[in-house]
């Protein structure tokens, strides 16, 4: 681990500097998953694979620089890191970090629609269980005209 503030202070005032970039085929991250089998395992992602998935996700969903996306998929979740994080940043969009614990915060779920309205979110989503919880929250008088699409990570959603 590194001390964020110490590392930031070590940077020049006018730019960020980085070490040598990783090789495209080198492992960039490892995510835990149960996949469709339910058996825990680790899956390695290469730098190239992450960039391809992020760019593909951004292109397929039409993320634009003027979008504001709810960063409501957990950052330990591949969808939260690759789609909501890297994909949005590659497209030049803004991310709205919902809370340090994401949608596990009951107040975040209860206030989701008000927050979406307040910040003018254009792409709103979460993992399926969180989407289900948010859909149970009454809209009240919230104006959601800024939202142009929704998204969900992992399992499919089913309407009732």
C-alpha cells in the first residue's frame, strides 16, 4: 500500500507522472468471482483485456463526455471497475461516487432518486439486488428527465 497524500505531494504541480506502462498482455488485475458455477475462483485480467472491455462497454452504451454516471457498482466488482470506472473515464464522462460502501448504505438506497435528480444523472444503475431495492423506493416528486438509460452489472434483471 502507498500513502495517497504522500504520493500526491511527490508529483509536480502541473502534471502527474507515472512509471513505465505495463505490457498489454501482462496481468493488470485479479477479480474474485463465483461465475455461473457458484464456485469461488480468481480471474486474471490483462491490461489489454481491461481496456478492450472498458472501451467496448462505453461504445455499446454510448457513454459521452457530458454523461454523469452513478458509480454504484462496487469497485471490487468487475463491472464497477471496468464499466463504471475505466469505461466512463475513457469516454470522458463524470462519475458520481454514491458512498464509500455504495448501495450497501440503506440511506443511499432510500435517497437514490433524489440524488439522481439533484446531480442530473444521465446513466443510473447498480448490481441487480441494489436495482431491485431502488425500484421499491417511491419516486415521489423527483424529476428524472436527465436519466437516458439504466444499467445493471452481472445477473440479468426480471420484471414482475
